[in-house]
């Protein structure tokens, strides 16, 4: 059994810091979610239907990008390929909008898509 929590954030609420104790999958149901992970130079804007994997041990800032946001956070469980060094993964309806998966090389050495 997995735990699934639903969160709602109004557009005028300040961003919130999450300290991720175990891997979580954040999925957007409504609105646009702004998400940034400390140590990652990218900001992520997730639309409804998109999800984002937050590995254990990261600190992530989450806020409303446009309008009110409704999202779920699901325990990702003991995934064998997820650890504190893993890069976040974003999935959704449009494959061209996904960030590249971490290849082990620094971002500046990874060829742009």
C-alpha cells in the first residue's frame, strides 16, 4: 500500500520548502506548479498531467506558477534506481518538454536536445 497526499496552493501563497525524507512522486492535477531543487540550476514548470520524481535527501522549493495549484505527492517506495544522487525525472504528455535524464556528466557537458 502507498500513501498518497493531496495538496492545494493558492496563487498568492509563498513558495514552500520541502525536505524530502524518502522518494516522492509529485503529480500536478490543476494549475501550473513551479518547482526547483537545491543544487539543480533548473527551474521546472509542471502543467496538469506532469509528474516529477524527488529523490530522498533533496530540498525542493514548490510554489504556484500560474493560478491555484492542486497536486499529489505519492511515496515512490523503495525504487532500486532512486537515490540521493539521482537526477530528478519529469514525465508528462509532451516528451519534448521533459528535462534530459542525468548521464553522470555535468550538465554543461551534456549535449542540448
